C-alpha cells in the first residue's frame, strides 16, 4: 500500500509518523511547498517532496491534510494523475458533495476526521463515505485502525466529529493544564504535576474504554460520601465546569458551520 499525504503540517506529519510506526508496510510520501521543516522524515523512510504530483501515479490512497482554502487548487493540480485512486480528505468542512464538484462523480472519495494522536496510535478517526465507494473506504478504515479507532459515521455528523474528536484534543489538554496549575498551587513542581495529571487522565480514559461504562459509574467508585472528591466535583459544577465545556463545544461547532 502506498499513501501520498498532501499537506505536511501538524496533522499530515502526525499521520505520517503514526503510519511509519504502526503500519510499517505502508510506503509513504508527504508533500508541502516549504519542505525544510519536514526533511527529517526522510530519515524515517518517508519520501518528502515539494511537488504534490511526485510519484503520485504509484499511490493507492491520497490523503489531503491541507487547509480548506487550499483544497480546490491542490485537487485541480493532482487531478490529471489520480484517476481511480482513493482520495481521503481530512479537510475540515469540505463535504463529499463539494469534493465531487472538484473531482467528478467517479473519483473514489472518503472523508476522514483524525486527530494528531495518530502519531501515537491513538487517534479517533471518524470516517464517512458514499456507499458506492465502500471497498475503497474499507481500505482507508483499515489504515486508520492501525493508528487508533476508526468509527464510520453519517457524513452530516462530520462537523460534530471535528469538534468532538479533533478540537477535543485541545479541550482535553486544557483540562490537563488547569489540573497541573492547581497541582503546583497545592505543592508539586510543574513537571511532577503534569506527569500526575496526564497519567490520571490517561487512566480515566483507559478505564472507560476498557470497561465500556458510563463515566458516572466510575465516578461513584472514586467519591466517598462526604469525602474530598465529591466536594471538589460539586464546587467545579457550581462554577460551571460541565456547562462551560458544553457551551465551548457548541461554539466550536457554530464556528465550523459558519
Ligand atoms: N491539526 C489538527 O489537529 C487537525 C485535526 C483534524 C483535521 N485537521 C484539518 O487538517 C487540515 C490541516 O490542518 P493542520 O493543522 O495540519 O494545518 P497546517 O499545520 O497549517 O498544515 C497545512 C499544510 O499544508 C501545506 N500546504 C499549503 N498549501 C499547499 C499546497 N498547495 N500543496 C501542498 N501543501 C500545501 C502547508 O505547508 P506549506 O505552506 O509549506 O505548503 C502546511 O504544512 C485542515 O483542514 C484542518 O482543519 C486538522
């Protein structure tokens, strides 16, 4: 399998590094206009190029990890070389319908919404496609299952997936940062506070994923009646913890939808 990633920025590089680590059989090319900052990827066996069409004819899957306003130009540039090849687009807000306007009806198209944890095999990559391209989409699903989970969703939820699964990385990191700041206030040096906060979040997420239960069931196991956890939790809720998160997620969604 050969994967050609166009857009060697934050997401493109994270995916390239993820495939390189967890799908070593996949041959990778990654492109951007200014290649200097990603030339180190050559040392990992990833071909870096400033030419979007470099060896694209031998690719099986083309991944688009460029900004929305760059998509039309890039697609027009590569279109003469990608007949019949699967194009998987991670471009936020770019619908299959708009992609089809650029490529025509016969190009196999898949929408993906990964996050930068793909680099560590831990992305939640939501995937949507038209039924007629199921075979090609299955290939993309298999690929992204190597760097995390790859749930198939209805395309109309793609913007919501962008917020929950991609922007969500930033929300989770901000939670960790706040915990770290509190950890310093209650006595830890910053590195120790960060290590404890990060591992605690990882552990909480791991329990949820492995036990497949509602978060409150696990919270019940941590909250002793009249104990220190419940008073802290309730204080956070009085200050709008859940409410501010929900409002923030809805605000991000409004921004995507324009
Ligand atoms: N970052 C995330 O966590 C994340 C998660 C999910 C989805 N996304 C989506 O993924 C896309 C990329 O996001 P990002 O955060 O990775 O942005 P980014 O860091 O700005 O990366 C975009 C890359 O595209 C390259 N580029 C621009 N024009 C190009 C062209 N004509 N040909 C080839 N490469 C070109 C840019 O490099 P040069 O200027 O050197 O060409 C840049 O490295 C966006 O649509 C975003 O919404 C991002």
